[in-house]
């Protein structure tokens, strides 16, 4: 109880600062096989989130395949254009702001940052395919008046090999969509992303390694943030753009902050305290900074009653102690 009391005092103190005006308190609203209903949105509102990321998907067969398959009747409803629109319209009716974040999934969960073509012909096919994919959703973003559109997620090799394509693509997106743009760079990629000057936010998927301890304390995690935070602030100063954590989160397992990006079926023991501490540390380190725009928690399933729980070691904070930490911070800020 003493720790919770100190946390509440900290939140109340920090929330008095004008720096918190306009912070993005978001959740990543995971695509489902089902339509979203009002019941599904109530749980988002209950943690005082004011933004939601909607994430339709395109699929690629392997790391050297140039064809993106998207908006088909073989996908889950929430992964399609129709599903994304339904989610957006429902969230909008509940006064939530939206980031539309189309993403690529490569078979067997291969890392998208390694997507790279072997021939010039395949690069051109990939460019044409990605342009169709992203402009389809740029039009949806414009039609539904979403606040933020994310032009890609963790695609470093593609960007590094074809920078001119990406520069031209941003121009084509701007011709369609009139809101704010970002790109979701991986935690170890963002310093090399060449087109931040063309966007409105520097987007980072914030899976920075912070500690090798089994259950690191909030203080240890905040210390672990310091070298990364310095570099992030430098990018904000260099670009003149606010930093947006397009994804941030931690699994509820032992060693959660050692390699926070792990999405495999690692079966480390459930560790709810580690997830709580990591959430506290990121909120306390970043939400007070005027160069920081906010972020989107990874991840939030639409069926809240069936998500997470105290025996789950995955990313979602739902039905775990970390959910209350989010509620406290989002309500205050």
C-alpha cells in the first residue's frame, strides 16, 4: 500500500504540469475475427485511453517474396479494410482518436525489418505492391478522418535499400491524406530512418533492453532508460519532431526488460510485478517530457473478458495488475 500511495502522489504532482496537455494515451486495438461492439470499447474507456491504434494487415509469404496479399475474404474481419472501418467508426463514436497503422505479417513471424529482395525486378514488384497496400489505407484514413496515419512498421532493410521510393511514397500519401503522419521504427532503427523531416512524429516501437534482472525495480528500470532516453531526446532535437511510442509494452514474465521485443512462445515464469514495474518506469520517465507525444500500449484485445489474466505471460496488461497502473497514469494525464 505504501508503494501505491507514493505512486499516486507522484502522479498527482506530475499531472499538475502543463507539459501533459495533449499527451497521447493510446492502446493498440488488436484486429479480431469478430466485429467490435460497444462492450469491447468500454474496457478501453475504463482505463482512460483517449487514442486507439487500428491495425489492418497485409501478408507476405517469406522474406524474399515481393507480393503483399491484403484485404481478402481469407483474413480475419479486423485485418481487412471493412473491419478497420468498422473499428474506427465505433471508436470514433466513443470520442476516441485514431492512429491507423497498417502492418505486414511475414509467414511464421519472420521479422519485417529483414524483408529484402534479391533482384531489381522483385524490388519493383514489392514497391508497387506496398504502394497499393498503403495508399488503400491512406484513403481509408482520409475518408474516416483519423488523426494519425502510420506509413509502415519496422521495415529497415526495405527503407535502407530503396530510400527514394519512400520519399516519393510520402508525397503520394500526402496527396490523399491530410492528417498527421508517422512511421513505426524499431527501437534499434529509428536513428537511421532517413525521412523524419517529411513526417509529423518520430515513431518508435519502444522495446529497448533495460535490465537483465529477473524482477527489476522501478529505480533499476529508470536507470536503464537513461542512455536510451538521451539518444531519443537528441533525435527529437535534431528533427524538431515530437517522439511518439507507436508501440510500448512488456510481457508479464521473468526478465521482461532484458529483451522486451520477444514475441515467441518463450515460457518464462509469469511475473506480474516485472510488468508493473516496467510500466511505471516508462510512464515516470517519459510522460513528463515536453518533447514526448505519448504512445500506444502493446497490446489490447477486443474481448477484454477473455484477455490476459494472472496466469498469462504475454504482452497484454488486461486483467493484470499492470492494467491498474495504466488506469492511474492515463486518468491523471
